[in-house]
C-alpha cells in the first residue's frame, strides 16, 4: 500500500512544541511526516517547499503560531503571504493545492498536531504519489540515428 511522504516545517515556539507534547503524551498519529524545526514560520523560504517536492515529498505541512501570538510579532503573517504565493505557483506547476497545507497550532495543542497530520496523510494518500514531469534539462538527449 502506498504511504505518502510529508515534510512538516514547524515553528520552534508553538507547532514544534505541540508536536513534542503529542510525543511525550504518547499520542499516536501517522508516521508519514518528517518534522523540520525553524525558529519562526516567517523564516520558511518558498524554496524549502519547492525543494521538498523536488526531492520526493508528496505533501508539505507548514505550522506556526496562531495569528497575533507570534514570538516574533508578525512572522506568521509573512508565512501566510508566502503560502498564498506558493499555492498559485504550485497550481501553475500542475501540483494539487491540497499537497500544501498551513496550520496555526499553539504549544498546548498536541492533539491538533495529531489530527492535522492524520488528516493530511489521508488526503495525500487519496491523491496518490506526486509525479513531477522532468524539466528539459533533466531529459536525456535524443540519439540521432545515422
């Protein structure tokens, strides 16, 4: 059975702490997400998301503090603007918008981390593996018959 690969990029102060809480509380959730910690969701470069897809991720989950609760004041608003930019870019690339998700999860919401990862795993499983077409530079040159 197909198992999706999800890259989860979580802010240190809220969402990553919530994931840690879920782990210490022994909450069981789908093991499909690989969590990457960044200091703030506002530090998530769109290139991180594109690289994750290029390197084989079937989905990317972004997590940050609730709006108004950012440790760095406005980082999550910056993340939200980038998320909308990435949604449009991925659509132009032919990648389903459901493969990228953003969630606001506070440090005390370990149960929400479980719920979101389980939901996203099921959604990506429904969509199936991500197949990105080769770019012209990656295509092998045709051999001319002589």
